[in-house]
């Protein structure tokens, strides 16, 4: 598998492509935020309450689609980098543990990618 990935990106100069090149293009943060605002409103960005799964999903989407660092995402959602890490973990657990949350995540992701 690894050899296939390495070989797939080799060109004339035989450089191995970065994960970003293999995976997908970056989605602008503005696009992600617009989709989230359309679904949940502006308060979702500033609602720092623990256990706010929709906010955690927004943070997770921003991280996975925009390739931003945690500290940059924290500035968008008005939290610190450590809190971003916690939100990412909570969102991942919720996506894996609930069919409903997973479905909602996939719908938002598709909307962001279109």
C-alpha cells in the first residue's frame, strides 16, 4: 500500500508527494463557516459550552477540510489550541458513536465541498 502511494505521486524528479497533494484541495475556512452559520447561526461560533456537539463538528470540519493549525482554528471559534484538540476528540467520538451525528457530519461535509 505504502509503495503504491509513493509510486503514484512520483514524477520526473521522483519526489514523494505530500499528504495534502494526495488527499484533496483545501476548502476555504470562509466556505466552511458560511455553511455552519447557515445551519446553526452565528451563536454556534461563540458558544463555548462543553458538550456542544454541533460546535465540535464545526471545529472538526474546519480542521479536516481547511488544513489549518489548532491555534488558527481556535481564533475562529474563540477558544485556545488545547480546547480545539479536546473538541476534535469529542467530535470524532460522536461521529463514530452515533449514526445520527455521523449522518449530520457527512451532510455538512458534502455541502462544504460543493
